C-alpha cells in the first residue's frame, strides 16, 4: 500500500459518491480538524460544503487533520485540499468547523502544517482569512479567538453566505473584519470585539433539513446517508447546550421532506437530531425506510419514546443494540438537572430489548454531577444489577463537564481523583454483570478547562501541542494560562 499522502487521498476520492468538483472564481477550503473518517460523519460539515458549492460563483473544497504520513520523499510536510490538491495557504479563505473543545489541538496542528500563522495578529494580506464556526460556538467560542479572524456563532446555515460575501468583496483583511463586526450580529471578530460574546444565530426553519452530500465507506458511519429530522430540543435539561431556550426550540422537518431526500442508491440511513426519537412521525418514517430494505440508525433515543411500536420499527430496520441515556446516577440527580427520565422507563426499555432479542441495552450515564454523593452511586449500582438481570447491559460512563450557556455553567468539575475513585467502584461492583466503558477523567478535565476558558486558554492549547500533547503538557499549559 502506498504511503504517499496524495495516493491515500486519491484512493479515498475514488470511492466517494457525491464529491463536488467545481471551477469557480471564489474558492475556499473547509477544514474539519479531526481525521477524515471522523469528519465525514459530520452532518454539519457536509451540509456547509454542499450549501457553499450550490452558489453559482463559489466553490468549497475540503481538508482534514491528516491521519497518515504527511511527508514526501524530501521529508517536506504537506497539507492540501482533497478536491484539487492545492496547498491550504493558496486559498483566500480557510474555514474551520469545530465540534468540541479537544479539536482545538487539531486546529493548531492544521495551521502549523499549512504554514499559516497561528494567531490573527500575525497574518497580513498575503495569508488566508481564517473563519471559524461549528457546534463548539453554541457554548463557548472564546478559546477560538486567538486563531480566528472571525467566528460565526450558532447555526451558520444562513450567516455563512453573508460572511463569505463580505470577505470576498472586501479590499483588505481589516475591512472584512470591520464589516463582519458591524453587519452580522452573531459574528465575533476578535480584532474588534475582543472577548465580548455575541448573539447566537438561529437558522430559519425554511433552510432545514441538513443532509449528506458525500457517501463513503471510510467513515465512522460507513456509507450512511444522514438526514436531519429535527433541530433543537423541546426539553430543558440543565446541563445541555441544545436545551430549549428563548431563542431556540425543537423544529420538526416534515416526514415527506425527510423521505424524499433519501437517494435511491442509499442502503443505510441515519436520522439525526438532538431529540429525533420525538419526531411526531418517527415510527412511520422508520417503517417506510425498513419497507425499502434500508438499515436505519437514530442519533439519539429518549427512553420515554421507546414504546412497542417504535422498537418494533427499529428491529425491522436492522437495529442490533438498543441505546438510550439514563444520565444522572440517581433519580434525585436526574430530577435536579431536569432530566425527566424515570427508572420504570429504563426498565421498560430493557424488557423491550429482551423481547426483540437485541444484542444488548446500552445506557449512557454521567457521573460527577453537582451534589453527587456515594448514595447516588449506590443507587446506580443497584439499578445496573436490576437491569442486567433483565437483559445484557453495557454502560457508557462520562464525567460531567459544565458548559457555558447552560444553567449549570458555573458548576464545578468534580475532580479527576473523585471521578477515578467512582469509576473504580463501579467497575468492581458491576464486574461480570454488565460491561462498562468510560471517558478518561483526565481528558474530561482538559475539556472542562477549555469549555470554561477564554483566549488565554486558546493560547495554552498551542503550548500543549508544541510540548507534545501528553496530559502533563495540557495540565501545565492550562493551569498557567495567561
């Protein structure tokens, strides 16, 4: 197998379906700062790619954090776009989509590999304009501010086009910054606004839904056509950045619109949305797709939605594992964070998993919520044992990370030692009764520091990456952020 980076990219492109090759006077490159197989499972990234290319005089290409040897025979590092093979520094605009805090390290690495100055103050007219956006901006965009010429906050389905118009039509970088700052209320321009947060854009329902542009087997969701069934959420869970708020609630895409978007050549369909299982026609949609012999996946399943009809449809559509979320370790904690889930609903899910012979019931749980005590972990252990007697069970355990723009934004992080102690206790108690996979408490702490941080924490990411990126490098850099 060739290790030449251009050969690797060429082979990936050969098996993609839907790749857009376009010649246009206004060109930019969209970058997802994670490897290709992760990035191409991002519905938002794919949608922005298609929407930009839909404009007559505009073309978007793609680039990713490399997951292969980037050196040519002379040992020179290269980073180039997939569609044309042009180096990233050769584009007038480099636009990043960042999903969550740890991907800030990928952004730093991409800029380094692209030979683009890391900080906006260091760029002049010869350098690309660096535009940032993505799910990270729903909570805290400030750690992005040292790197970005401008940041689009919130849902960028509409603001991306206005922002690109401004940047392409401006005579200079400074002029583009000034106009973006004055004309787009949801655009944070660090050179103008400093660390002052802006409003969050909410997309007009007429712009929905998002759906896949490219199908490829080389992704986390191999060859799965993704389509958005709902956007936003009707619930008010106090830890969640997607919770119902004054500016955004759940917007439902009509059943017929969802079904008509699915191409004939698709064999697998992913229905996407923070509360997709609460689409009023979700069972009918899944039944229709199953009747077409399509395999169907859902991005989330709320336990209160898991009734006999929905689970029957899921089984017909090829579901093998029934997955839902318990979140808090005890009913007391779930009530406190407004997570309206009851134990009897989870028990019913386990019984349905047994009835339909699913491989297992998978349950996501958070530990380290505010005021969590040993008695809450005791309740989780007892409930896990009860569920495991009904059906094979897998727990996915993650430390609670407080995010800005939520009611729990000022809650403390429980601490690495405490979380590790509780994870060890869980493993000892449920060993042999259920499987348990957990998110590292150390890396959850890194996420917490970035989620709560500002521009100084963005600059600390650079120090951590340069030092080597081990946890001790992150710890030292973030604790000394200034």
